[in-house]
């Protein structure tokens, strides 16, 4: 009986050692693959490989990151400066090409950054080993009567197969439309399930960061174009407006309505240029104390001909004076954009209801139309630059509204209220300054 028990215990110990070795190999391969995947991603970024970039990438991946340039320069996010032996080991690691090594209780994985001679190095506390071996031995010891083959199949089903699925999923980290990790793995309550969920969250963060970067690049390019075009457009627009004003004062003009049309269209062109400039080159608002109700009346009055032509009526439900600290021109631009958006939502005419009130030190204004309301995508992407569901729309009107309101310390939201139609509600801090205009 004693030899049999010893044989079973020895077999269990060898099995545990084998499983630990297998886990270690899987972990090393995943870590190597993680380094290679992110090296390919980083090599395509038009950003300097700085310690800040290493720190940002490290916080996403949950490891420490370093960039080693071809001349040996080290840009890192390591919390402790590597000792001479550690630094030398890094050089040896990158000199041999993509690889993996453990040194000083840490795992290191390196991958080249394109053909520049630079490398990406990932560092983490050493994984695997004999830690917790006693617990692994105790579990098989409780099932001495179970066959070794059943135990191997069970462990393979519980550990090796999920890790294999995670390994096969890792290349999706660089894909914009990655398939989700199988629910059988992501839904687990153990370390593998937590790892799977962490990987999916990291992928989503990377996608959001990539989208923000692409948006910033587009805005930077548009900023250069808008700045150059603004000068070329404003000069002839100002000349046209000046001559239209001169013609408007003349008694020999056969149709004054034509002059007003020219003036309105020139103002519309100038207004469009100003919107572009604000979206791509925002500046802090110059605030003074204004009555929001008065600004609403002023904007509605200027837009009345367009409202009448579209068959849209305006009903005001404004609770007295609504004082705010605001940049008048920008807030009026927001109101024009919201009214124009409401009119476009009612191609066959309708009614716009403007409700304003002061509540708890804040001023709220809602603009509600009687159209079809926002689509689900429109609500989800409300205020996103260059998104428009209207044919021919440029998608900057609501973006400007969001940027202006946020610059004033306020909020803007869209909704489909009960009863139909769409509603945009903006909230601004109540006025506190003494200056008024």
C-alpha cells in the first residue's frame, strides 16, 4: 500500500510540475505575442516614443513598458531604474531579435519596432514557478482514486483550452472590429475569466484612443484649411455685404427684397466660417452678464423670415429673465444652430417650443420640435464632429453647440420626450457678474 501511495503522490507531483511548465510556456508565448502585437501597433504611430507614451501604454496593458532606440537610449516607464546587469540583459535581449527572458525575478519580452532598429520591451513580475505548489499537490492528493488520464483531461479542459482560446484571440487586439472573447472564457469567475475581461477592456480602450487620435488628426488638418480659407472668404464676403448695404440705401433699387436676400446670404457665409473656426480653433469665451430670454427673442426675431418660409411657428415659455454669464455671440450661435436643426427636422412645418427656467442656481433652456425625433444612432453620437443624418449636412452645428456650452461650464443633452418630437436641453450656470450689456 505504501509503494502504491508513493507512486500516486509522485505521479501527482510530476503532473503538477508538468502543468506548471505548460502554464509557464503558455504565459511566455502570450507575453511574447503581446510584445509583438503592440510593437507592430506602436511602429505605425506618428508619435515620439517617450517615457510618457511608455507609461500610457503600460497602464493599458498592465505591464511596464520601455522603448530602446538603436543607439541604446532607453525611454521607459519602469518604476525602478534597471541595474547595470539588468540593462545589459535588455541589450542582449533585443540584440537577438524578438524573444523572452527572465532575469532578477521579472519576465522580459522584446519585439522590433519596424525597421528602425528600435525595440519595444515589456516587463512584468515573473509568472509561474513553484509558488503555490503545495496547494496544487493537495488538490490531486484528495482524489487519489482518480485516474491520471481523467485528471489531465480535466485540467486541460479548465486551463489549457481557455488559455488556448485567449491566445488565438490576441491577434484581434490590433483589429478595429474584433470578435468578442467566447462567453465560456470571458464569463468565468476565476483568474482566466478576469484576464479575458481585462483584455477586452484593454482592446476597447485602445480603440477609443485610436479614434480620439484620428479625430485629433482630422481636426488639426481641418484647422489649417479653415484658417487659410477664412481669410480668402471673409474679404470678398465683406466687399459683397458693403456693396449690398450701399445699394440698399439707394432709392433706385427696384426690389429691396433682393438686397436683403444678398445680405442674409453673406451673413450666412460669414456665420459658417465662424463656426468652422470655432470648432477647429476654440478660444475661451469672453463672458458678460446677459438675459438668455432676451438672446432667444433676438435670435428668433432674426430668423423669423426663415421660420415663416418653412411653416414653423415658435412658442416661448420663458420664466421671466434668465441671467447668465456668457459670450453673447457664441450663445446666439448655439441658439441659431438649435433652431435651424429643429426646423430641418420638420420639413413639412410644425412648431418649436422654447422652455426656459432658473433652477438651483442654473438656467435651463429646452428646444423641442414636433418632428420624428432623433434616431438611436443620433442620440448616441449627438454632438460628434462631422456626424450628420441630414443629407448634405456637415455635422458641425451640434458639435459647435456642445463645445460652446461646455466652455461655459454647462451641459447639453438630446432626447426623444414622451409625446413625440426631439428635444435638446442645455443647462448653464446662472449669472453672477455685475456687468451687463
